[in-house]
């Protein structure tokens, strides 16, 4: 059969698989998969990937930023041979199926990352590309390249309207990521109608201004698509391919209509489409044998490419690079020389020293800040600047930074951290949520943790953020009281390979606290100071632990025995069994939690929470702590 006729047959197979999936589920998005089917067929001819080993390091990465293209995604992974069965396609969007409504990393084989909200996938693709460039800088030489793959991302109008994509693409252009190819499904349709309703900018000019090469093609002309991708692979900068497509191509009267975006097409429309394409309208979930054979070539072709790559590692030109790769993959935490802290200091400072100790011992430990490394104390001394070094200048791009780091963490050898002021963690919430949902080990460094920020005022004083992130499942928020707690927090977080962790650190100096009386820091909470006849338990985290200790002394002077419990990680503490918790928080005592934030979650244990009911104010930190009741006298008054 003629090549283009075969491509047409393959594309139509994808179209009708996607349409049948949505129709059977009575839910989903048929338009984008049908419009992108032609591009997907040609792209599959260019991809280097191995369905037998989805984790092969030098594979091309393929990111679907638009989760509403799931019909396309699952069709491709089924046709390529990634382990999906036809029954899985028929169970689209059903409980416990391998084909949920939006693709999830670790749930469906082949899915590189959970993209979730629109725009995240664009930033994820930038992250995969940035990771490859750092790894390449460590393991490649001028004559021998161990890592030389491409990163492809399929996106739509919605992705490019979200602000995160602008941040990410700006950084990609700045870093000249020449292995990144973004394919823009330009069908000019969103849920509400034509894109003319909400956007009129020149996308080409926007990307050219950001340092990208921009190419354009008819997204339904196989020769044009092929030539454009071939040209893009030779570029010396990131490439945007504007693929002009028709949403729901092949759906007859619904071609080009926004009504085809997020609703089943209807049995009659699908049947007419199949009939027009030469398919039997009575057959559902049908894959012609020659189409299956052509797609399943990916299995043997991909396996051969990987085996050739593995063989090359044993040849003289790549032996040295292979050793460098092994070093990157070796996360030997026993090599870390943990610093000692013996005097009062801000936990942002102790955390900075810990970061440097980890980075010196772990080759793949890399990260940066949203233009705040002098304040966050996150600069890795004498370790160079990305891409050759470990310090990444993300710029003032918190939203993209977190999503980029998610992809870097899933790339393979790397352990990324990101950093900003705690109040700006709001910009990072979508990617933090995806990290928790997907089990991505990203390390979030958030400093200036309370009203102690002081003079910058309520816009910069985090009040509700601790509660917000503590509410995230599989997300561990550490708020250390001193350097010793900070070290134990990192030791615990490094061992949590399937969970993100956040380190919420103070701007102001905090006193060194005593060693635990009972319990362990790595269990999230422990008894810090005790009295055998205690009638009150004071609970706190971070900077308020020192206040709790001073309040205990004042209570003792009044003849009121009290215990003090430090809870550096509330999330981890509530996972402990009841027996342990009852050993730390004595049940028959009155329980008071102290936190210079909202702190409503403390009512799980506390009879009273001394926290924040407002957004703070602009003044020196000392004045603010007095104004809002975080002094010994104020706490005593509330306890009384």
C-alpha cells in the first residue's frame, strides 16, 4: 500500500478508537484525538522509544500536555505495545481501569508524567529537556554522546493561554534547549467556541521573541508534517511546530466544532465517519491487521535501538562517559558529611549548609531558586551554573519552576530542589499537588515562613500556607525548630523516594533546642521537654517551639507542670499509631498548640490553638509577635 494511504488508515484507526472510547464511556474528549491523529502517525515514525523497556534512559520523551487527548494517548500506547489491552480501551474512564480520564504517571505504562492542569505539560517537557542537557553535560564528550535524545510535547490553545507555558518557554529559549520540539495543535477551538473569543496574539511572534524557531505545517498533510519534524530535529534552539488542524477531523458535521471538544459524538456521527473512511460502521474498537503490524514495529525497532545503545556503552569512546553516568545514578547518602549546629541560627541558614553537604556527596542533586538564592540560602558553592553546573537560575518563574523540577525528578538520575519565599508557594501549588499525586520526590525549599517576615507586610506573610500544604496527601511539610531537626528532616525526606517534601524555614535566628526526651524526630513529632506530673501539653513547630519552651519555664514558676512537644512534620506525625501519639501527647493533659499561622489542623489534638486570625501587618518581627500574641505573657494569658 502507498505510504500515505497507509498513514491515512493508521490515523483513521486512531480516530475511531478514540471516538468509540468516549462514546462507550459516555464521557470524554473526542475532538483533539481525532484532529491530532495524522500528526501522531507521522511522529511515531520519528520517535525512538522501546515499549519493552519504558524506562530506557536515552529514549525520546513524549509529553501530552493536553490531558483531554487521552483517547489519542491510550490508542497509541495500545497500538505501540505498551501493555494496554483492547479491554482497557473499553474501560476508559471507569473505576480501577488502566485508562483513567487523564493520564497518570505510574498508573499506565508509557505515560512519562502526570500533566493534569493545562500548561503543566509544556513546563514538564522543558524539564525533561533541561534534565537531559545537565546529564549530557556530565556524561557526553565532543566525540561520544551517551545522551542525545529529543523531547516532544503535544499541546493546544489552552496550554499556550495558561501563564505557566510562557514562563517555561521563556526559560527554554534562554537556555537554547535544542532537543525540545513543541507541537502546537492549532485547531482554533476551545470549550466555549472559537479562540477569537479570548485570544488574538501572534503565537509565532511570541515564540520567536522567546528565542524559539517556529515552523508551520498543515496538520493533515503527511508529507508536510514529516518534513517539518525532520527540519525541527536539526535546529540549534527549541522549536515550535504550528500544526494547523481541524478538531474532530473525520466526524462529518462536527468537524471544526467546539461541540466535539468534550462530549461524545453520537453513534450516528461515528458510523457515518467510519463509512466515509472505508471502515465498517458496525465494528467498534476495530484495528485492521496491517495497521496493528505497522504500529507494533515499535517493539522490535525500539528494542534494537536500545540494545545498540547499550552495546555502545562498552566501546572505548563511551566507557568513561558510562562511568560518569553510574556516578550520577549512585545516590549513596552515607557519603553525606552532615554539618553540626551548636548556636542559634535561622533555619534558612542551617538548611543552606545542609543543601551544600548533600550536593557535594550526591552528583545528581541539583536545583535553584526563583531569583532568591541569596535570601533562601540555596546557592551551591563552587558547583557551577546550569547546564554544566548544579545551580539553576530559574528566574522569577515559580509556577513553571515547580513543574520543570517534577519532570527533572522523573528523568532518572536527578534529585531536584526548588526554592522561593513561602508565601509564593501559592504559585507552585498545582505542580506540588501533581508531585504528591504522582509520588515525585521533589524537594521544595520555602523560607521566610511566618509573620516573622516583618516589614514586607501581610502580602508577604504566609498565614494559611502551612495548613494548605499539610492538607495534601503524600506531601510532607517540615518546619524545623533548629539545625538538628533540619538534618533529621532531610535524612527522612531523602529516604521517601515516592513523596515530595517541603522545608519551611525561618528568616530569624532560632535557639538550639534540647535533645528529645521521648520519641524520634523522624516520626514527625516527639516529646522535647517533660514533667512527670504535667497537666498541660504545649505543641509547636519551627520558631514557636522556642516560645513553647519559654512558656513551660514560666508555667513551672507558677507551679503548673507542663510538657512541650515539637512537631516538625505534622503530616508524618499523624501517620503514627495511636500508642506512639499517646506517649508523646499525654491524653489527660490540656493541650495547647502555638503557631504563627492559621493552624486549624492542630485541633485534631489541641483543646486550644494560639494562631493567626488575620493576614499580619507591616512592622519589625518583634513588634508583630507581640501584637499578635506570640509572647510568653500572651500565651500564659490565653492558657489561664
